[in-house]
């Protein structure tokens, strides 16, 4: 498998959603993605449901190459793990 590299897109907004359940999954997986109106809807749904939003254009361009329900590849574990840690920490602060 060739390494994933960021794919340069047009100026359209792109969004992805990842999910990770440590007890049930071996790696995070891509659960939704879209551009334009679909990206805007994904972002709106995240906000409506209190799901943290992290902006990382290069990571989004890279993960956008995956299929929905595909696990995050090992070469991206570190960067995705760093994002998940920051999201979990922010979530814990909100609960206090």
C-alpha cells in the first residue's frame, strides 16, 4: 500500500469524522466524510451534539482518501492519537 499523502483540493470545505472506542476497536476509524454542503452539515451536526471539532487541514486532506468505515492506517496513529488525547482532555475539563 502506498503511503497516504495530503491531496490538494479546491477551496471547498472538507470535513471528516473519526470514532474510537478503546474497548471495542483496535484503531480509530473514519465514520463520515464530505465536502461542500456535506462538510458543513457534518460540522453542524457535531456542534449540535457537543462533539469537539479539531481543524487540521493536512490531516483532513489525508484522511479524506480513506473509505468510510476504514480504520486509520498505522502511519497516522500518532497524529490521530494526539488529537484524540486533546479532545478527551477538553471533554474531561467540561465535565468538571
